C-alpha cells in the first residue's frame, strides 16, 4: 500500500513537472 502510494505521488509529481515545462516552452 505504501509502495503504491509512493508510486502514485512520483507519477503525479513528474506529470506536474512536465506540465510546468510545457507551459514555459
């Protein structure tokens, strides 16, 4: 459960970073 939650957080944070990069390009 904890490992899955950590995975979801990593995916969400990477998606947020990708969105910010796309906004600034």
